C-alpha cells in the first residue's frame, strides 16, 4: 500500500483540532459532588444550599433523576446483577471519588464553587483496602451478593497438572500495579436535547455502542440519538466504555432542555476514572533439566475495584494468553476477581496481555536459574517452533502464524547481547555500577472476539471523488490516512481524492469501534473489500461507455483506459455521471468479520544500569522486534510501537496508582503520579518480522499494544540480571529508586546475617 503524508496531523499540531471541551458555546456546565469516604452509608444529601448559589441552574441527586443502574459485565458470575453500578450514589458509597450529585451552572467555575455547599453525611464502614482483604469476605461491598468474589474460573477445566512430576520447578509471585491511563485529554461529554432525543459529542472509541447503552438505560429510541466523536486526545482503552457521568449529563440535558457539558479535571481522572492492570500472580513452571518448560500453573487474583464492569473482562484475557509463546502442554490457570473499595478498573492499552506476559517472563527467568540453564536457551527450547504453526494452546487460543525463535535471535542481535555481556563482566571486575540484559517475549491476542464485525461503505460520488464510511473510531491511530490510502490504492488515485467519515452514528450506519488492535485487520479489510466491489462496478460502467470488455481496461490517474490504447479512456467523474444516468449504484457496504483472532508477537530486549547507592535504574537501550503481520503504513506503525514502548517503560520504572489503608487515593495529580518525558526515554531500536495473518485479506494483525506487553518484563528482568550478584532475587514494579534501594538494603542485611551465622557456627 502507498504511504501518503499524514492527513490528521496538521490540525492537531496547529491548534485547530476540536475536542469535546472546545464545543458547545453557551452550554451549561456540570460538576460532580464526590465522596471523600471510601466505604460508607450516605445518610444525608441536601442540595438546597447548592441550588441557591449564583449561576446554578439545577442540582440533582440520585432520587431526582431516578436513573437505571449500569449492569455488571455479562459473564462475570452469578452475582454480577447484584453488583450493578448506580450513576449517582443512592445509599452506599463504595470508593473515594464516587459521584453523589451533579451541579449544573452557567459556567464550570460557578458549578465547582457551588458544589462545596452540598450538605452531606456519610457514615463510614470498614474498608476493603485490597484484594487480600476482599478474599476474606469479612467486609463485603455488596451485601446482597454475600461475597466480594465476582468470579472464579479455571482454564482449562479439569485436574491441575502435577508439577512435581518434573525434575525442575520454580515459582514467582509478581504483581501488575494499578495504572492511570492519563490521556492528555481526560473524559468529556456534551449532550444537547433534540426533540425527543439527544445529540452527544464525546471522545469515544465505540460511538455506536455508546448510543446503544445510553438508549437502553435512558429509554430512548436510537433513531433519535446522534453520537459524534470529535478529535480525541488519546484514549488507551479508557474511552471505550460507558461512565456514570455520561448518563447523568445526558439525563440532565433532557430534564433541563438545554445543552450540558462535563469535562473531567485531572484530579477526577486519577481518582474516579478507570485504572488499568491491578493483578497479582503466582506462576509456577516445571520441566526438564535441559531447560525445556513442560508444565505450568498460574493463580491470578484481580482487583477490579468497586464495580465489576469493563475491567472484569481483562483478567479473562490474561488467563487466555498465559501460555505466551511457549509450547506448554500441561497448564492450568485459576483466575479470581474481587471487588474492593477502590476506583473501578477498565481496559488500558494491552488489557490483560501485559499481565500475562510479565508473569510468564518473570517465571521463565526463575525456571532458568533453577535449571542452571541460560534463560535465552530456555526460551529457544520452549518456544512453539514455526513448523508447528498454527498452534492451539491449552487455554484455547489458536496461534495463526509466526517465528518466535527468529524474533529472539533478531532482538539479541539488535541489543548487541555479546557486547553487553562483555561490558557486564568488565564492570563487575572494576566495581562499577552494574548493567543487566533482560528479555520480554510475548504473544498477544488482537481483533476482539472472533465473530466481531466492522462496517464499511465506499461510494463513488458524482464529482468523481470517493467517500469511505467506516465504523472504527480514531483516537490517534491515523485512520483517516490509512483508510484513504486503502481506497486510493484500489482506484489508483491520489489519497486526497478520498474522504473518510467515521465516529458519527448518523454518517455511518453501524460500527463496532476501535480497541484490541482491531481497526486495521477488520476495519481496514472492510474498507478494502467494499472499495474493490465499487471499483469493479465502476470498471463495468467504464467498459459500457467505451464499448469494450471490462477485462481490457486498466485503472490509473483517476480514469479507466483501454489496455494498449491510452487515448480510449474515461475519468471517474464521467463514470459516475453515466452510472447515475443509467441507474447504476456505485456504492457498496458490508459488515465484515474475519471469524478469527490474530496473534501478533514479539521479543523485546532491554539494557539497564543500576546505581548501587541510590537504587536508580537507568534504561540505556531498548530493542523491540515485532511481527504485526503486513504493515499498511510504516510510519503509523512505527509511531504506535514507540508510543506503546513509552507506556511499557512507564509501567516498569515510573507509574503506580496507590491507596492508603483507609481507601484514600494517594495519587491524585501528576505531582504524585510520575509519567516519563521524552528525555527519560532512550532512542528505541525497532525491527519487524512479517508473517501475514491468514484470516483477513490485508494480512494485518495489529500493532498498537506490543510495547506495553514486551517492555515491562524486559526491563525488570534486566534489573534483576544486574543485581543478582548482589543478592537481589525479586523486584516489583515500578522500579523506583526507593523500591530498588530497599531491595538492595534487604539483600545486604540478609548477606550480613548469613555471614554472621556462619562465623558463629565456625566459632
């Protein structure tokens, strides 16, 4: 496919892009009264004083709006209906930051000032501060459910593998800390009444799904609800779900008959926006003395926060992808999800796959140490070999294609592994700060459910221009560029002749949306297929005009010309006019499904230096080898890889959402939550292998999440490689200087105690 210049970039870098917060001049502004208590009973909520404040138009509590609850995610267990989420608290608060009431005023400042006058009383209850406390069920968040356990699944079902049957066994306990997606643009919505319906502007990854959810819970006819996605300042999974605030703002706009806008502030984004990850794992591997992994058992406990909604699907993805690139015949995964008095979790870039890869890669290193075999050799012996593709895992994943050993070899080459080992030995001999080399190998699931579809419609207009309507929703992935390139390639025209319409439920009939690295492989395939159908129809019209057979025509430069006689030609505009005159419809549409998932994979390698005095981990080099199938636009894919690598580095070294024992959030701004800036990152070295996906005509697999999956284990394994000679055998993310320094101190104290015990024994 041709690689045109980026079509989205100009408006974004020149300040002319229009985000949700830029829209709705004259709209009323919403602000939410939120709980400062993590768990308790709301006994008093009086809003009369709020309503009397300057500029306030209305203030609503749960009783005023009487909205339906947001149901728990389907399939999370028999108790899910009892764990539904009220848009505004009725009686029981379940996390600090939960919305109690909404204030509507003439501007946002007046609304924020007025909400301070709410008279409320919350009687505190004991707090379920973390997953360990949740598992005891001593305090339950949902008395009707009688437990904090949302679900417990065993995959595959049946007896657990006997790990003691193998001569080598090793276990690790690791955690994937909570992360804040922190897009540059937080959540926002503008709702404007329109007759019996609404027009909604919202930065969202799936506008058709948002429309369906709003209509179902508000009792509206979908024909009267129009959802528009303006420019979006990052999403990362966070903007793919229904939030209580969206329901409240939409209901308030209908009640007042005026447009209402809410834009989340950064405090709200940290405290009550969804978080990612939040899992802990115990992973045990068993196998042969030569380092071949034969069996595994994984125990996953996932804290899904106060309500089991979007985030309760993520641990199931973790379970599904636990085997990673390894040919493990005997495997079982137990996944337990619990609710706690923390903000709900949701999808965050990678959504379950980073958790699986991190646990497995940490366990591979431990297994290699137990076997006395180099971890690189363990991987080579245990990878699924390319001649066994396609491969079905014990968890049911059907790996379609790939060459995992080749990715490992290339990653080691890019990182200059032999030179790193030589420098490592030299530094140890000189007593310098140590360096370490780490690997993160992974397979990810992309595309969403195997039967998911995406809609596309392509039409040739009377003016000879082409229009593509697509059900994907761009949030920074370059869809406008890629889809126009696809259509332009089919018609052999310049991409500038193609208009792309998406993110609008009135312009696009259907749509599944953009998540799970699905847009290129499903949405792009739908665009190409429909464009090809229109092209063939246009060729037939041109053949009729020129009175020759369609097979004797060649497309190029915006026209069809006879093979061997370029003077016998007709342009697309003339073709469109003739089609219109003869009643031929030069348009095609379909909801395309590949009926399969794809499984991109990669091997990432990191080199770190650890300051033994301060504990600071310096990432010196990062190499990433990825196979995302056929690449449609190299520049866009490279940007996706670099962006996800940055977020993977952030998880490994910097970011964590934390709470105290009372359920109070300790990270509520960028002063508390450290994200890396460009100077904190090395120049990434990237390379790609290509094994086209057999399930879709483009051969694409998905590229947007790989860095979040491979970078964290590579970096942590590198730090452990550097510190193992100093007695450090375990580190947990993020590898902040304090965490690493404490691990070094503990290792030194342990060594001192062992030395003292040895001296006493000899004495």
